[in-house]
């Protein structure tokens, strides 16, 4: 075991993922700690600087927020997120003019982002509130005015010099001059009552001297709250001074409030909120309500001028599009067609290219739904030059090809299907590869090219296996505007998929966790993290799908392909992995029984990140690799991998996969349920033993456990080191391949065949010594095949029965390592071999209690406890660490790290 001061290595990606998750939950101070640690590992990461800047801003620390934003811009001056964050920080500091400058800079870089426009509007509004509208200010160039200004400037300097000579306390007194309660109440609004309450608390001297459970002084918390409210008060005073508020009130008293012209920023915010509501209503299925709301907003926008709404015509077209989609959902085909044509007319009139593309897309879908396939083709072919990405071209070519197929023009349909497949391959999108392959196959059936059609249907089946079967089937059959009649071959494909049993499963998918029912049931009551290894095209995705199909709702698959991360050899971990890890952590927190990670990035640094996550959430790790014949054949993999990697690129990736990654140790890892059963049995044994008179007579061996010998000896507090979560029985300590005999053990046929397989272990006795408490295991003949020949020897001359040391550690005394449990058990075995069977003290807990002297006790169970376990390896760096000393029962179970 490593030294106790050695901590697990935490990676940049893990820290980022954890920080983002904490920030989303509102735990900004904890998130800040993660981002600080992440920046120690990668100081020049602009994305991390911006996330930390946002954290600072949420905590009200505008200065540090600004520093991080500026630091990100020093790394990349065109980084739009840095510009936006700098503008937000300046705005929060009340520096509205400079905030406006950076909002404008950001908008020039990214005119498509609405947040920059909103920022411009709110900064302009704040400036006008502070200094008035520039159009109302008239400056006259007069000599007297210039003279007075200079005089005033000179007088200001004199006053400044006098001010410096004033006593410091007088200056501070002026600086901290309080605002009147009436003014403060108007500025703070509802928060004024909160501030008054906090100030009242300050008068309670006893409360102010007390501490929270975390050790923080209550006074510090109250003062922080008051300080924050004062900062908000000053900011709101600067953003909208009292005279601006008074002016608004006068307008309302005069009856002008209703007629007051809304500012552009107010209009933009209102429209954004309305548009969001319209989209959500349609998404929820409330098409009629969404349509009415869109029509109402359309009337409002038409009434505003372009000065009020700069993107007026873009919004009008967008609303026509929303109305058309809602009408289509309600089955009003002709009305939907008219709405989308209005969108197209508006877009062409005002040269809005993106809107033209959107309108053509929607019109084509309406024509297809109406069965007017030739019109749909004409519209969609007009859209082809406007397609901006390979993915957009993939579905556009597919839809055109589908229309030609409906018109019985199979040859052209095949051409468009092949173009769709080519675009989907460029994008690496499995779903559209599947759609395009099926289209090509169906066109070939109509052309009576049956061999090619069969080959493409087989390819479609392989693609469908990369996604959940139901999703794949529905995704193809429910094509927009087409009926099931146009997919006569798909039901056969999916019936083949759904009825494929374990017997029909190919040899490459024979694994204990797929075939063995005992293993499957054990994994379902455990927490297991499968890491799939293999080169691109070797069959990892097929294996991931097979695991998902076997465990269904108890399983979640994370395929890195879906995150558009290209498989390559890397010297560092890409930033895109932070999203992968975020989803992985989310599944771990939800305690999904089986999590599968399908990836090709298996450099040591990446694997250690994954082991850290598994450690933190108490998941056991199982490596799995496809058994396909071509898994290491680069020429064959070149044709099979979806990324179109060359033979040379695949060869570069082989070394990291050919070498087996050995764990810290191999062993049987109990299921979550079995761990709980055995832990309870151990606790009951300690409780009952501590109450026995016979044990109290020998209490001298457990001095630190004695509270009141007349009542009970507290063994729970004596064995302060307890393994949390999953319990295990170690077979071979391999130290990641460094230990003697590690490679030889890992290559044994029995070990390789049993890896990832379920076993039932039989607990025959529970025992304690002055150092440890554990469970004795009786190994079966099959289990003994996994037991190393030298594991039962302390000295070379020892000759004990094989499997004598098999045990599960349940606890250790302070300063004792877990390895001691096995050594203690061997002492019992040696005594038994020498003829000392122990003194029978009585029966407790359904077994016979024996005493062997020197504080050695064993409970031989009358009925053995059977526990379920998976044979695997532990790949983390965790170890048994003592909890803080306590006499409270059960506290030792909750404060220690992984064994």
C-alpha cells in the first residue's frame, strides 16, 4: 500500500466537470475551489478562466471576475466569451461606458448571439439613467464657460490638497456617511427589510459570538450579508439614480405611464421571453395555444418601428415559421403552407439567407406530407446551395431521394441516397448513416439489384446496433411525410435484432456478463463501470449495445462518438471530454447499476481520470474488449471504422491497447446488497461480543474500547477503520503489474475466463483480534483456481491448506493496515493445525463462539452466509484511512476512504 499522505491524482477534466456541476447547483464557493485547482494544472486554459470568472461574479467579487476575463483575452483576444464576461463584470462594477464598448466588440465578432445585443441595450439604458439622453444636452463654446471651467478645475485641485491634510478619521467619517432610510428603502425595495433584520441581529451580542456547525462565526456571515446589500444598493443607485426613479413616478402621476415608450432593451427581453414560451408550448404538444400566442406577438412586433426592434423582419419571419409549424401539428396543411410561404417572402424581401433556407425546408416538408413529391423535390433542390454543414446536406439529400423513391424513380433515389451517406460519413453521424444506407438498399430492391440490397441491409443492421433498437426503428419508419408502406424490409431487420438470443449471439459477444444468469443478477444489484477497449471498427459499439440490451433500464451507455470526438493518439486530454465526464458523473450520482463507456482514448492519464470517478462514487471497474477476429487487423479495420482512419493512423493507436492494464489487486467484489448483509452481520457480532461477561474478563487486550466494563465494551469505536461501500476479498496483489508474479497471474486461463464473472462466496466464520475484524471464506474448487499458490505463506516453510487466507476485512484498529486481516486469519489456521481448536465460550448470533487467547475470538457460523461477488480488479489508489476518534456508535462507518 502507498503512504497515507499520498492522495489520488485528480485530473484537469475531473476538476472542471465537478466545478461546473457544483456551480449549476449554486455551490459557487466549492466550485471556485475546483476551478482554482484546475488552473494549477493548466494555468492558460481560457475556458476554465471564464467559468471561474462567472463564479466570482455570482459571489459578488467583481474585481476577480474582471481579472479572469482579462486573463482569458490575453490568451486569445478574439475569444467572444471573454469579451462578454469582461463586459458583464464591468457592468456589475457600474462601469457602464466600458461595458458598452466590450458588448459592441463581442457583437462585431458574433452578431448571431442575442446576449450581446441585450447587453448593449441594458448598458445604454443604464448610461441614460445616469447622465441623461445625449440628445438633450447642448454645449455652447463660450469664453466665460471655459474660464469658469478652468477656475473650477484650479479650485478643485486646491480643495483636493486641503482634503489630504484633513485627519484620517474625518475622511473616513465622510466616506461612510449613511444614506437616509427612505432613500435606501427605495433603492433596495423588498431587500430593505432583510437588511434591517440583519442590522437588528448585530445587536444580539451572544448570537454574534456563536459559531455555525462548520465553525464560521455568525457575526462574519451577518456582516457579509450587509456588505453585499450595500454593494447592491450602490450599484442600483448608479444604474438608475433616484432622480431617474422620481422622474418615472412623476410620469405615472401625470398619467403618462401607460403611454411611455418602451426602451429597446425592454422590448428585446419581452420578445425573447415570448418566443421561448411559444417554443415550449409547441414542444409540450400545445400547438393551438402556441399558434395563438405567436399570432398575438406578430401583431405587436408589426406595430413597433425598426428603431425599437432592430431585427424586426427577422422576427416576423421567425413567427410565421412558428405559426406554420403549429398549424402543421394541428393538421392544417394548407394554412401551414401559406405561413411558411409568408416566411419565405419576408426572408427574400430583406435578404435573410438563413431564413430563406429555413422556409424552403419547411415548405418542402409540407409538400411531402401532402403527397406532392415533385413540388417538394423542386423546393428542396433550391435549398441545396444554402446547406451549411455536412449533416444538413445528409438529411436534405435523404429527403429528396425519398421523394424520388415515392415517384418510382429508383435510380435517382439511389444517387441521392449515396450523396446522403457520403455527407453523413463526413459528419460521422451514425443515425443519418443508417437512414441513408436503408434508402440506398430500398432503391436497389426496386432496381432488382438484390445482392447489393442485401449487403446494404446488413450494413444498416450494424449501424442500428450502435443505437437503441427502438429508437433506430422509430427513427427510420417515422420519416417526415412517409408511411410504413415505404419500409417493407425494416420490420424483418428489427425482428432479427430483437429475437437474437444468447445462443444466436456471435462468438465475439460471448462474455459472462452477457451469458451467465448469476453474473447478470449480481451486476444488477451492484454498481459496475464497464470500460470498453479496442481500436475504431473493432466492435466496441456492438458490444456496448449488447450490454445495454441485456440490462435495459439498469444500464446507461456513454459513446464518445456521439460527442464528435475523433479517435486519435493524444498527448493531452481534449476539452470535449469535460462534457463526457459530466454525463458520467451524473449517471454515477443516480447510482445506475451498469454504466458503459465506449471510447478509444486509453492513455494512462485518461484511464486514471476514469478510475478517480469510479473511486469517488464506489463503482467497481471491468475492462471489456471485443473478441472480433479483426480487432487488431488494421487493413480490415480501415474499411470498418466510421471515422475513415487510415492503416497508419490505426497502427499508431495499437500500442496503448495491446498492453494489458493491470489493477492494484484482483479479487471478488461483493454486490451492494451482499455488502450490506455482511456488514450488518459483522456489526451484530461486535455488539453482542462487547456485551458478554467472558469477553469483559479479557478486556485488557482492548483498553481503548473500555467506557464502562460493567455495561459494555464499545468495539465499534475500537475498530475505527472501516471499508465503506463495496466489500471485497483480495486474491492477488499486483500493484499495477509491478508486484512479483503479477503478469503470470493475469495471464492464467482461469483468471482470464473468470474476469467479470459472478461467484457465490461462502462465509463460514467471523473473527476478531486486537488488530482486525474480518470474515473467513471457504473457497470452492473452482474458486481455488483463482487463488495464488503462495498466498497462504508467511514464511517459506509454512505449509497451510490452499485458500486459508481467504477473508474479507470488516475493520481495523487505529494504525493497522488492511493486509493484517489475512495475517491474523493465518494465525487462527496455524493454531487449528497445531491442535488448538479454541475454548468454546457459548453460542451467539446463530453460531459457536471460540476463544484462542491473546484477544483472539472466532464465531463459527452454524449456517454459512452466502454472498454474491464479481471477480474483477481494483484500479484506483484508495486505501483504508482511520476516521477521527469517536465514541459515538456507527460514526466509524461514515468517514473513511476506499480500501
